[in-house]
């Protein structure tokens, strides 16, 4: 039996400045995506939260296929596994502290 997972990842999307507003709207259409920062030179910081790792790669592929996008790169990925009982603790080896980033 697999445990419920939460995949939290961040992406850096580089886009031609003239496509910035359109790309932002397309990214915001993904329910699991949230834009955390935008630079007028064409950089967008996107955070994804989902239950599967496959969704992350699907989103990266879709963003890379958007008009004006020069590239989308994952810069952070964390997996949180919820234990199925109170005596079991998640594997903390996947956790990254803010100091490490």
C-alpha cells in the first residue's frame, strides 16, 4: 500500500518579455501552480504542489511548449510522505532546510 505523497517543487521559467503576460495567464490556468515572482526581463518563479511526480514533468513539458518560452527548469523538489499511523514518522532524509537552499 502506498502512502499519500505531497510533491512541492519550484520552477524557473524564462520567457521572451513580449510573451510575459500571456505566459503568466497560461501558467495560472494550472490548478496546482502558483506564481511567486515575476521579473519584467522575462523570468517567472512557479511553485507546484501535487500528489504525483509525473504531474511535475507534464507541467514542465507543457510550459516549454508555450509560445515565447525559452525554457522551464525545476530548481527545487521536496517529497512529503504522510505516515499511515501515529507511530510511524516520515523519512526526513528528503527534507531540505532553508539554510541549504
